[in-house]
C-alpha cells in the first residue's frame, strides 16, 4: 500500500508538527500563569510560530515548489519564538518550547537551502 505522506520532507514535517504542538501548549500554559502580562509577547510569538509551522508542514506535505521559501520563513519565526521563550526558561513549558523551536528551525533551514 502506497504512503500518502511526503517522504521527501518527512524529518522537517515531523519537526514542524512537534513545534506547532509545543507552541500551542506553551501559549495556553502561559495564559494560565498567575501573572500573564509579562508573557504577552511569548503568547503572541508562540501563536505566530504555531501558524508558521502548520503552514510549512502543509506546504511540504504537498511537495510544493514553495517548500524551501516557506521553510526559510518558518525557521526565522521558530528562532524568534525560541529567543522569547528562553527569556522565561524558569518555566518548564517555555524551556521545552524553546528547545523544540530550535530543532525545528534547524530542520527548516536544512530544507530551505
């Protein structure tokens, strides 16, 4: 039986899927923190990163000619998200999100070349 999933970008698709899940979790957990105001930028960039990773995953799954360009942009967003989450690394969800974003950025950079 043939696999419908793109194998060409499988590693990066998996990294993007893991990243958008981590970003969604991080944003939600930040919103549930006692003092959410200092975390507003973290929530915002996590949501942006979630959307960038979802888009990159979809474009790569279709093996689109735009995969490289979309992954280049996704890598930039993931780096920005990692930098913001690292500012709040005393919280486990931000620390984990930053690590996953860095891994995704690395994979996306690889595809974008």
